[in-house]
């Protein structure tokens, strides 16, 4: 017998799992990019512009946005708060 899933909780669980997957890919790819840059420094024995910073920062902004949508954004609560604000104004 299969348990009934709460659709709202299932949707939240899927969003959080997707965020964690996104985080792991971000860490893996950025580790690789920074490693390539560091290896280039060792190979050339000179200073070099840290070009992976742009990928890290740009993608990081998207990752932070994904975090907030998966863990903090709750449309029902936002609607309820706005409704209460409107009621309090009257």
C-alpha cells in the first residue's frame, strides 16, 4: 500500500532536491575552473587574472536565487501577509 503524498510538500521536496543538485554541479564545475586557473599559474610561473571569478560570481547569483525560491519563497504566505496589510489599512 502506497502512502498518499501531500502535493504541496512533494513540490517543495522536489524544489529542494533540485537546488541541492544545482549546488553540487556548481561546486564541481567551479572547483574545476579554479583548478585550471591555478594549474596555469604553476605552469607559467607568473601572475594571471583570476578569470574564474566571473563564472563563480555570475552563477553564484543564480544559485542564491534558486536557494531562496526553494527554501524561503512561499506564495501562499506572501499572499496572506499582503491581504492582512490591506485589512489593517482599512
